[in-house]
C-alpha cells in the first residue's frame, strides 16, 4: 500500500487526453496552476501512435483532421507538427449486396439511381440537422420525435434500395462505431450538425473530416503539448474519489496521491467519469446520464507491405464492403517512407464480433478481403498489427460516447453543466466536431473558461 | 484519511442486498467464511422500509412477492416473517386515451374488443417468450431478429387500438421502469420467460408477481437475515478496487479497509459493478456490457389518510391512467392499522420528469389525480412521502438493469460468467424472476454454489 502524498493546485484535471491537456494549458495561461492526473502511463487518451516497426509510426487511435478543424491546425502549427494530405488518388473498390467486387467507376455507373437517391437523403439529413442546436439538442423543434426513433428507424423509412441503404449504414457506423439501431436519430442529427453537414462528416476528401495527417504521427500533438506542461502532469494516477465542496476539491488517486484544488475538470469520457466516486454524490440525473452513454466499439487493423502496390493499379486503397470482415479500408502510407500501409476499419458489430477471434484468424480473414479487392500481392504483408479499444482499461471503447433513444431529451442538460466545483470536458461534451480531436480542444477550452471565469472573474 | 485495516475471509461479497446476504449465508453453510462489504449504512439494497410515521412502515423499495416466488416464501417462513395478501376487492379506476374516468366494469364493457385483442397479444408474447432460454437468451432461435428491435417496435406492429396499446405500454413500463422504446424486444421476452408467462408478470392478483406482502415491512427479510450473519457484515464500506489473482482477491474500501479472500462475489447491479476498478482489468466485453445496462427510473409516492375511504366506494385503490402524473396506483394499507394508504407509481419517463419537480408540486399534481379517481376525500391526506432511486448513491435507479437493443446478443454471455476468482450476483443476473427479490435469492445462491464448487470441490 502506497503512502498518501499530497499536491496542491488551483485546478485539478482528470485525464491527460487532448481535452484535459488543452484545459490545463488554458488555465495556466490565465495564471492558474493546473495539475493533470492521468491513469495511464502515457498521455494522449484516444490518440495513440505506436512504432510497430522502428521508424514506422502507426495510428492505433485518432488519425486525421479535416479542413474545418481550425483549432487543430492552429495547435499543430504552434507545436511545430507538420501536416500532409491523405492520399486519395485512384478508385475505391466496392462490394455491396452481392455486387461482387467493382471498381468505383463501374459501381457508380451501375448504381447511379441508388446513389442519387442516397444523395437526396443526405440533403434531407442536412436540412433536419440544421434545426438542432449543438449546445442543446433537446431544444430542437422535433427533439422528442427524433429522440424516440433510432437512426435505423429513420433510415429504413427512406425507401432506399438495398445498395444505398447498406452504403448509408456503413458510412454511419464508420463515424459512430455502433450500429444505427442503437443510436437515437436526434443524436445522429446532432453529430451531423456539430460537424457542419453530411458532406463534411462522411466524405474522406475535399473538405471532409479526414483530409489531413500529422508528420511523425498524431501522438506528436499530445506529446509536445505534454512537454510544455510536464511539471503539471502526473502519470499512473487513476482517480477513484472526488470530494468536493463549494470552494475546494480533493481528488484521490490509486497509489495514495491526493490532489487538492479549488476546481476540478473531469476530462474523460462520460462512462468513465461515472465510475468515479463523488462525495457528496452527484444528482440522479447526472448519474443516470453516465449510465446511458456507452462508448462505441472500434478496432483498427494495419497491413504493412514493401510498397503501395495498389496505387500502380489505380486504386486509392479504399474499399467499401458489406462482406467484410472490414467494412472500409484506407491508404495509410507515410511520407518519406516506401512501405505500403493499408488500414482496415472494424467498427460496431464488426469490432465486437472479430474481437472474439484470435489475432491470427482475424488477420487471415482480413487478408482474404484485401486479396479480393487489391489482388494477390495483398496476401503477403510484411507486418500486421491491430488494436482494439474496449480492452484498454482507461478508454474502454472508441471512438466516442453514444446516445441511445431518449438520452438527449431526458438527460442531455446534465452532460456538460458544472456541478458545484466540478466541470466536465472530453470531446464527448463538445459542441463543435464532437467525437473528434477538434471537439476535444473545443471542450477543453470551454471547461477551462468556465473555471477561469469562476476563479478569476 | 483513515488508516488501512485488514480482514480476511474465504469469500468477500460486495453488497449487502438480498443477493449478497443470501450468498453469504450459503457459503457459510458450506463451511466457508464470508465477509460482506456494504457501501451504505444499512443492509437491504433495493429493499427499504421506512417508518415515515412511527409504527407505519412504508415500502420505498421492493414490496411484493408472487405465488411462484418459492424461495422467498421459504425464506420468510424460516426467518419468521409473516405474510398477508395484497388487498384486491373492488374495481380499478381507468382513464385512457380521452376516455374520462371510468370504473372497471364500464371500462371493460366499453373496450371489450380492444381488451380481447390485447389478450391475444399477451398469448403471442407467451409463445415467443417460451423460445427464450433464461440462462442464455442470445441462443433463442430468433435472438438476433428480436434483439435489434425494441419492445416498442414490436408493440407498434401489432395493430392494437390506442386504448389497448396504451394499456400495454403502461403495464410494461410498470415492470421495466423504462419506456418500451429503450428496451430490446428480446429482453422483454427474457423478462416474461424468467417470470413464467405474461399473466404472472403483469397481473396483480391470482398468481401474479404482487400477491403477497410482509408483516412489519419487507425490510424484515434483509434485517433478520443480516442478524443471522451480523459478524460477517461491514457497513459503510464502499468498494473501489478489487485486486484479483488465480487464488486470491483483495477488496479495497473507502476508509481504508482491505478485505482479502480466495473469491469475491460482486452482488450489486451491473452498472455499479462496472464502476469498481479491477486489477488486472476486466475483458472489454464485460466492460462494454456494464456500460450498457443502465438502471431504470422509478419513484414511489405514498398518500396516507385516516382511513381507506375508497374501499367503501367499491374501489380497490388501483388506477390506470395515461394522464397521470402516476400511471398506476395501489392500495397499500397495513394489517392491523386503520390508515388508508395509497401508493402511486412514477416509472420510466414519469419518474424522470417528475423528479425535476419540487416535492410540493409533485404532491399537488398527484393529489389532483387521486381526486379525479377516488373523490374529494383524496384531497386531504394526513401525510405524504415519496422516494426516488436514482439519487441514492449506492443504488442509482430501480427496479433493475435494462438491456437496450443488441446488448443481450452482443454481450450477454459476460453478464454472469465468472472471471477468474470474481463471481457475479444481484437479481439482474438471475434466470428466475430476474429483477425481483426472488431473482436476488436465485442469483445469490447460484454465485455461492459456483464459489463453493471452486473452493470445496
């Protein structure tokens, strides 16, 4: 049993993910002393770059930013992290609803009517999403109606042909990492609204959420940020108890550290925030909210080849498939490196199902899929690695928190509203690009400004 | 900061609800030493009898048992707790879908066709539920199909007239304490199956789940049980960390107590079990399960009058209303006492909505409802009390854990399967009358027998 030790600060911050560290930096700039307590032995949270081969950083977590992620572009520039565009030359490969494997041009020609109908559905989604206030989705004019139906209910009612409906499901699960039957339609609209429009959210290129990557790996962002405030960060300090009063907080960590301060910012996902013991206990509405915001299920699998052989064949490395195991893939090559890297996404049910397989079996099934789409050279990668997030103790699922039916309208106001001296961050509480790194920065800044106003105001 | 203290046992049990104490008693009878750690300052968990007026015990928690609750009848007899039948003479009062207030006979006459159609739906539910294995609902022949739809989806598809559909919703929410749009249809069928048939589950009398009460209050059961094993129970010991290995466990409580043993039984609801820190951490599938089993929302409100005036008017004290605030009520008078007591149920959305009101406003709105149904004498109760469960730190919602879409088929096997030296109890893990006291006993006995087989086998 470790002995109790104490550290004092103005603002104690739980979690050294992007949101928590941004909050720390922001309160520090306002002349307040932050102390960030991180359960894990590293910073970064859902951002995790690992050099699976020396010199080859692979993104097991967050990977891209998009053109409207202004805070992230500014942060990267400030931290001296270079960016580069996502590779996007060539055709995507499709296999949907028994179509067999088809190149993009052939797929678009054969299913032009279906895709036009899907485009109209996207326009309708954009119109409906525009009615949702990002900071208070429960105040949307049709909030009640939209919150008792699932995204699947609404999708199924659009009369789409199977190819279009399947493509819509795959696109959506690629964002939410849960099947649409588990998601409130209001939450889907909220997600679209915080990201702009469907074209921003779903598109990979030309203004979408995944246009740009970071040289050296995304972890360069949290690592450099941590270096700026390193004396304010304690690693391997899992918080289990927060005692709070009108003017002080005591935050207890496993290992015996007790951090005291005037305010606390809890910068971890809602489901994890709900695990902490609070004294006095939080109101029922907040507690029942965090019982109802489970994290999604996502796994990324990387195949590393001697070269990106698919490029020469006119492919962009992307596939969209309802056979799977992966529903989507991506060219994830690195600048200044000759390897060909393909990333396969297992999300929602795919992540849950294939997490039960052995890694060897999973690799074999994914390899067969790549061979179907990109030919026999895909059969012999030099290296394979995959990473699942629900097994990680201090994350417990990706990409973000999901809202099932009734959660927003019943409990939504408790998501980010401070409770006494306790404030809430993490991208799951953001009102701009919630679930993305941009949202983590947005939420961290918002929580920090609440605290600054309270303490310096 | 309290100093660390240690206690050693064979089996550490988390939670002194009915399930945990039954487990303790069972392992004790097998010659093993249990130690029960209870976070609260009392035993009983979701059973809570309070003498709101001296000599007048009121059930803020579990209240009834039904004719097939054999374990509970045996337990009551063993503990010397007398039982008495639920009062059920006279008519129920209805107001549904603009019908105005109607007595039972008039209601049944006017809506005979609708009620016959509802009866047919109950028969269909019974037939479908019979296909669900209580210990493994995910193995039901149509499990996948039933688990992607909500109970509301299935109900809506039955073509019921509004009165019947509304009555079905009210009955179901009265059991599950969440709106049917939040519940997997497979979970509804599982619930019916663990309780026998719909007639058992939904009926108040003649073989239903609510035929019988306990003299002196339901808390007599946990209190007398606790008295038998009092040296094995520690109160005010909230568990925050369980360290576990192949042959030992160390269970850490706030305040410094560390209980060591060879096995641990976690006998609290899944959402609360998910808040404990486990070292080594639990598999992702177990963690994502407990993120997805939120407790329901329930509040009981009691009106105490000088006498049960409604009985003389031919009423049984029950009302069923879609105007509310309460959807249902009950005659809750005590044997050998002259007071008239009416219990009003606020469940699901009603509990959530009216929990936001002041108690005075809530009482006023409920009083108006009673006056509509039982006349002006209802306007002047001697005493009013209500109790909400999501605010209670060591319960956080009632009556039990809910399964939304996909939870059973994706994660169900992780609900009660032991993980190394960790076993799971609580009524939410039962396979017979899950969510009821009978299920708490069932689950406690099952977890105890796992442990006994492992340690004595």
